[in-house]
C-alpha cells in the first residue's frame, strides 16, 4: 500500500468517525454519553499517534529498516558500485569488497 493510500485510509477509518463522534457530545444512547466516548477515543488515538510517531522517528533516525538490518548496508553497496563504475577500483577489489559487505548481514 502506498503512503498516499495509507494516509487516506487512516483519514477515512479513524479521523472522520472521531470527528463525527465529537459532534454528538450531547446525545445519550443506551445510557452512554457519546461525547465522553468520543473524547476517550480521541485521546487514545492521540497517544497512539505520539507513540507510533516516536517509534517511526527512531527507526528513521537510526537507519534500521525491516529486512535489511542496518540501512547503511545498501548505501555502502551502491557506493561500491559507483566506485567500480568510475574505475576507482578494479574487478577483483569490487567483488572482494562486495562479498565482505554481504557477509556482514
């Protein structure tokens, strides 16, 4: 799912119902004050957003991504490819360094 699709899914599934529940603050259904329920849900969503945002930020700052270990491994291999393409290193050095980088993961 793309980032845009996730954003619209979040808006449709979470934010719109939360806003609609806030407008029903004076209605009572089956003895439950819907305004209090909306306030609780909104507060829970805000805490989830804060914690989730902190985790997302920590993952981005440290460079750790799912499935790759540390994110700088791919950067190192792309730098190695550039050096080989520019003629800074020869074929044997390229394959030796590539093997070293891939064996670290």
